[in-house]
C-alpha cells in the first residue's frame, strides 16, 4: 500500500521494458475502486479510453516513449471508504503510427444514428 493524504498529488509512472525503440506506451484507462476485486460496480474513472475524466489528472513529459508519467489528486472514495485501489490499462503502439490509439489519444465512442 501507498499512503497519501486527501488531495495530495499522487504521481505514477509506467515503463515498457523493451529494447525496441519504435514502441510507445499510452495510458488508456485508469479506474479507482474501494474493492480490489471489483473494478466494475462502484468505480471512479480517472481516465477512460484515453479521455481524461478527472480534472486533477495531468500527464508529464518522459525521457522516452517507453515511459508514461501522470498524476492526480488523492481522494476519499464517496466519503465512505478510506482505501482506494487503482487499476490502470496501458496500450503499446508503434511510434509515429498515426492510426494508433497512442497517437490519436482520446477515443470518444459515438453511437451511430440508425435513421435513414
């Protein structure tokens, strides 16, 4: 466990262990839950599908494309849970692949219109 005070900045870093310099890592989803076994029922989305959901979320420049660095403010989950668990999903893409999720960033999904 990592203990932080309420509203304190929490800094995270992910690193892709690969010798391929043409790969890039991107934070796709980061979800908080009071239950370490359930990230579906009661959750708080910090970032979802590459789209920032929490106004305190900030990305930082990295020394290479193999790093993803970001921060957000620590919070108490719904004022009822003192422990919060995180689950983050990252995407690995080819560097400079303009069609990749890493390059496009936020991938909002829109419903298609079924009218004529």
